[in-house]
């Protein structure tokens, strides 16, 4: 009696593993894998940047120093610019952004969108907790400047302002996208999210309290956290039988806009 190896199964009329894996509507494992891979790919440059900062890589140090010195010289000659950057960095500091996120969570809970509220809260809490921990682990000092135009306490890498601005912009964008139209309003929401993230980070370098790599690190970490929590949420959606969505186009829970309590 001969035995075939590897064993084959008789056809049952059911889709094969490969077919299920690549089924656009039912491939939960594939969607989760792709989303997790996207988050991982964002973490790779962040991890590389962290290693370069820890190793005091000379080219990065020269780039950071040259940008800081150039912006500091500009700030000393333009007090109105300094005032604008100070106002921006205070208005969009971590605590005000967390307060806005908390209001969003409360609003979602009142609409019955408990899981969506949990996603928003988890994203802000996880990202906001990782940042201070990494600051302690890396222990990078802030720029030392003669006649500084601003001061900040604590370690430098990654920038907490840049991180929290990215988290808040990502959460607000992905929750509110279903409430805007397909045209100019959608573009405006995207532009507002990008401006919030970019200008908040720029303000920290312009004021001389962070290096450029600190801000880039905050941005990368924020994007990675939003990508990871969004991957988890969209995987839950697929497991629950909800329709597949593209978060950057549809938001994470487009049905909440029409049917409160469905997410």
C-alpha cells in the first residue's frame, strides 16, 4: 500500500486556503497581516533613527545642529515669528490635544459608539505613554543655545508635541472623515490634519527646544501607533461581519455617521 506525501484532501467544494487568504471580502488574516506590516514598516525607520540618536551618529548630529542654529538665528531677528511659534506650541500642546480627544471620546460614547470610543482612547493613551518612556530610555539632552528664545524641561527624543499632534490628528481625521463630503471638505480635513502635525513639530525646532530628529521621531512613532491600533480595529470589524473599509478614505467606522451605536 502506497502512501502519498504530502497528503491531499478530496475536493469539498469549499474555497482553498489560498483562495480564502486572498478573498477581498473575507481575508481577515490577509488584512491583518497587511495592516500589521504597514505599522511595522513605519516602526523600522523610527527604530533606525533611535539607534542613530543613541549612537550619536555624526552626520545626523551635524544636520540637527545646523538646522537648529539656522532657525535660532532667524528667531533672534524675528520676534513676531517667535511669538507665533510660542502661541502655536501652547495651543497645540499635548494636554490641550488630549482634552480635545477626551471630548471626542465622550461624544462617541453618547452616540453609543463604544468600540470606536475605545479605539480613540486607546490610541491616545498608548502613544502618550510610550513617548515619555522612550525619553527616559534614550536620555537625549535638549539643544544648548546661547540666548535661547524658549525653554523646555525633560529629555528631547522623541518630541512629545510632535507625537501627540500626530496621534490627535490621526484620531480626529479617521473618526470625522465619514462626516465630510467627497470634495473640497475632505481635502480641507486632510490639509488641517497635516498642518496640525507638521506645524506643531516645526514650532518645537523653531523655538530651539528640540532637534529635527526629535520631531521626526515623534511623527514616525505617532503614525506607527495610529496604524497599529487602526489595524486592530479594522480586524475586529471584519471579524464582526462589518463591511471592509479603507480608513484613509472612509474613516475607521463610516456607518456610525448614519447608525449611531453600530461601532
